C-alpha cells in the first residue's frame, strides 16, 4: 500500500495563515503591559510603600521618618526578637532581615520629594508602564555628585598640571641656554657691567663658601638670560591666559573677536579690494605653511623678511618656494652620509628580506 508523504493543500494553507498571524501576535505579547500599579522590581515591588511604613499618602516627612525609625528598631537583624504569635513581616530572622530591607526601601522612596512624586504618579497611572521604569532607573543610576562640579575640578586639575609642566620645560630650557658658551659669555659680561658678580663674592662677615658663590653666580646668569632672551614656541615662559581654564573662560571673547576679524577681512580685502598689510601677508604665509602661531613666531626675523621679499603670500610664488625647499632637502639628504648608509641598508638588509646569520 502506497503512503503519500506530500502535505495536503489544507495543511499548507493553515501553515501560511499562522505565518501571517505570527508577527502581530509576537508584537502584541511584546507590547503587553500589566494593569497593576505595583510591579516587581520597582520601588517596594508588589507592596505599597505607604502600607509598609503604616502611613497614609497624605503623611508628612516627620510622620514618615517616625514610622521608619520605629520599624527599623523593630526589624533590625541584630536586635530582632520574635514575639509569640506574631504574624506578617519578620516571623523569622530571615524574614526580619527582608522586612528591614523593605522598610528601608520604602523610606528611601518616600523621604525624597521627587522620588515620592514619581511613586505617587505610578500609583495613579499604572498604565504608563515603561515611563515608570524610565523614571525609576534614571533617578537610581544618576550620579550623586553634580556633573558640573566634576567638570570644574577636572579642568582645574588639568590647568595646574599644564602650568607646572610648562614651567618645568621653561626651567630646563634656561638651564640649557646657561651652558651654551654664546649666551653664557654674554650674560656674564652683562653681570660684570651691572656689578652683580662682585656682590656674589663679598667678603668679611658675609663671606660665603665656594659652592654658595657658584650657585649664586649661576642663578644670576640664568636670571639675565630670562630677562634678555625672548624664548618663543613650546619652551616659552608659561602664561596664565594659555591655561585650559582661562581658555574656556575666554572662549566667548575669542569667538566674538574672530567673527569681527573675519568680517573685517571680507569687507576690506574681498569687497573693497585693499592691498594686504605686513601682518595680513604673514598670516597668509603661515596658513600656507600650515604652521601654528607659536611655531611661526619662533622663526627668526630674517626668515620672515625673506618670506615677504619673495612675496610668498601669492600662491604661485609659494608653490615655487615649496618646490625649491623640497629639491634642497633632497640634495642635502643625498650628501648626508647617514642617509647614504640608511639607503644601502634598505637596499640590502631592509624590511621584507629574510637573512640568516651563521655563527
């Protein structure tokens, strides 16, 4: 007897109908919300926080605090003693501990005005299920410290670190310049002219040891270098206005100043067609070279004069200058013995080549 394994037409149609109805059913189950106001996992769970403390919804803060203290003393795990015939919460030490935690949760919920307002709203509007979850966890997971205070403290700490780091770099630069013969000799000449070195070598009652005299002379030379040499760039003397805290405070002023400067630039040079001044020409040259203001300011004055003589603010002239610099760099590298050794190494023993050393 032959048995047919092919599905019937009726069964196939029923299966297709179920496939069509399955997504709406799953969506309905997913969006289904309980109608009860008290939900497990929120506040006191399925218990009413007011009933847990034994107070009404109109109770004041003092009444809530008084009820909490009485119940906390009663159900504290270390002090709990079950009474004969006691029913309800706290019939055993384990249930007493659970009751104590429930009382504490109820008090934490009702002692805060905002949390109590959210809880009362949940009791009055049980249908807004997801909204209750959002308000509960947003308050519970919110940081206890004001974020503005954290940001302010962080910015101040970064600013202090910046200042001491920059000052350390500046001191190291001055100490290095004091060892360079060119600057040291000039500083000593100035110190002799001003009579500062003679004061360091006073005799008599104020006679000092050789180490003290040497340290004092070194400090005099460093102070002269600080006052006579204008250090620019990353090793310049730290300024308070360059710290992060003051940069943030002055950001609105800098923004307004930049907008006014940009509008003047557009009006004077794009609309009225005025010629660029020396400051504007140097600004265009700096932007073409992609250098920051501190980097450009650290250049020697004769370099800037060369830029102006060659009219590098004009794009065509700058492209010629850039190409010349690249060619000069290639020639300098071609004559550099270290660069020659490096090229020979790359050709014979460079990366990508496997070599074996025979001992």
